[in-house]
C-alpha cells in the first residue's frame, strides 16, 4: 500500500502544480496572468511539476506517475504485470485530486474568467487544429520519444524509475533528467496537441471538470478525449517494443 499511496501523492503533486501553472497563466486576474510567453512559462512549470512529483514518490513507488511509464516497464520486464492495474488506478486518483485542488485554489479566478476555452484548458489538452488522425499521431510520436529516452536513462541506473531503489548518484536531483526530457519534448513536439504524454494527466482532470460547478463551462470535448489516452498508450508500447528489439 505504501507504493500505491506514493503514486497517488506523487501524481497529485504533478497535476496540482502542472495544471496550477496553466491556471496561473491563463485565468483572469491572477498574479501570473499573461498573454506573452505563456507557452514557455507553462512548459517550464510542468517540467518542475514532474521534478517535484518524482522527489516525493520515487523512494517508495519508483515514481511512475503515468500509466505509460508503468506499462512500458512491465513490457520490458522491469515491473510486475500484477501491479500494473493498481498503479494505473492510483495515478488516475492522484490526477483527479490534483485537478480538484487547482479548482479550490483558483476558484475565484474561474468565476472572473469569461473565455470558456481558457477554463477548460486548465484541466485538459486539446489540439491547436482539430484533425483526429494528425492529433493521434502527434501524441503517439511525442510519447514514443519520451518513453524511449526514459527507458535508456533508467536502465543505466541514473534515474528514478527503479522499482526497488532510490535515485542513484544525484540524490533528489536524480529526478532532474526526466523533468528535462518533458521540458524538451513539450517545447519541441507539443505545439499540435499540447503533448499529454500521460493518459491520467488528461482523463482524470477531464472527469473532475465535468463534475465541478464552473460557471459558463465549455463542453468537455469527450469526442477528443480518446486521443490523449490511446495515443500515449500506443506510443509507449511502440517505444518499449523498439527498446527490446534494440536490446536483443
């Protein structure tokens, strides 16, 4: 249960800080509200959210914080398949809690914000140009790169993903490489869809958004919701299989 709690808490921190920086930048009358340079601010904020979520949960659960990471490590034999459903469930619970805390913290600013899409953007990803095939391909490719690089870093013992070990060599800074990977991928490959990279990151907050009483709420775009779920899963499976192929 310690591992389960760690995944819940780590993912909660990830989403609380990640969606929190989005809220701070785009909602009306916040201290961080800005129309200039918001992409860079949000991307750096998300990378730091990854870093902080890992620091808390890595010693206990390995800090997966993402169903794609869990599935990938199971595929390459670094994680038990029997634990996969428990980890994924924990990650979705943590993502829902984190997004709920964002709502609590920025509640007044949701009321002040008139643009419906900006309110939705705090919780979910959606494409700059809606083309489901292109959007799906974008998520597949971005997640492929993320998982493929992460697998190589982790198997060399320099990262946090080991199920039963602490970060090696750098202490808490062992979480930094993954944060930098996320930063680089979102800056380079996130322009089309926002690069969800994490099914829990999108679906958990989307569920919370559909429940909480936000005035002037935008529709949930459930017809797009499968893209940031299935795209990353396909991408992580491809990356894992390719890793095994190269390692054979």
